C-alpha cells in the first residue's frame, strides 16, 4: 500500500501566481507537483485538434478516459510525447475552461489526480484542489490578486513565451474565464473553508513564497 503523503493545495484564479509559486515551493520541499490546469488544457487542445465540440459530452468524456498524460520534471507528455507551449495560450485556457465544467469529465480525472499524492508529498495547483480533490490536505492556500494585476502578469508571461498579446483583450478574456470558473455548478473556483487566503496584488513573488513556506512548515 502506498503511504499517504502530505498535500499542499494552491488554488486561485488565472494569473494569481499559482504556477510560479507552486513549482518553487514544490522544489524547496522536494515534493511532487500537480498542475491540474494542464490536464484541462490538454483536453481542450485535443478536443480542438480532433474536432470534438464543447457540447459533445460523450466525446469529451471518452477523451478524458483515454488520456495518457505523464508529468515529469521535464514537463508534460501526452502519449509519450512532450506537450509544448501550444497549451499555454489564452485560447487554450479558454478551451480548458469550457471543457472543465462537465461533471463526468471531472469525475474521470478525480482518481488520477488523487493518485499523484505520493511520498514525500504533493503540491497541487488548480481551482478545486482544496475543496474537492484533496479535502484533507494539510495546508490549503487560496491566492487572489486584482483583475488588473493578474492581467498584467499574464501579459508578461505570455509575451516572454513569444506570444503576440493585447493587454485589453487579455483583461477581457481573463475576466470572462474567471466568471465562468467561479459560477459553474461543479467544483467552482472558491476558497476552501479552511484555506488561507492570500491577496498577492501588492506582494512580490519572494514574499508570497515566504508566506506559503511559513504556512506549510508550521503544519509539518
Ligand atoms: O490554471 P489554468 O489557467 O492552467 O487552468 C485552465 C482552466 O482549466 C481554468 O480556467 C479552469 C480549468 N481548471 C479547472 O476547472 N480545475 C482545475 N483544478 C484547474 C483548471
């Protein structure tokens, strides 16, 4: 039997800094890292390439059931091949947000995500890590920031990856995506009742990391 591993969940809206904070904290702790958003991004990307419509629930469930996804230190692989930045565009984020409200899809992915909790521990980032996937996590963080600060961060992130982005358009897309993620019936974006909510609008990355490390270390 696999020994139960401690889990740190980091949830929040897009651009709240979840990815950067989670990977850094996972590295410092020497723990595994689960980027749950990447699963929905890959699904949305596959739906596009295979011409599966967002209202084709059967097709999307089938896709999620046959997803051969691997997370390694080098990145994400699909069917044994590395997945690149094609899942990192804002369009891919929107597609992810459109496939993710389907209850059967989320149910299919639940056990797979839970099985990532292996010793010595797991840092899991997403929207419902603390509320649904890992309700018994030893430490839950919910990161927020103003919509403008999040759009600015995403703008820099996408521009640094070489994408052509328009800040006003990005602000609109991020706001629409958050609205959809927060208002869906299944696993909406919201802090768990026992989460520590951190507003990062005025904080730099080092300060957020230090706060999160303080929270997890106080529980270990
Ligand atoms: O974290 P991200 O921006 O990569 O996530 C992309 C989308 O995937 C997000 O807008 C909603 C969906 N998602 C989700 O429904 N549940 C998660 N745990 C993570 C992401």
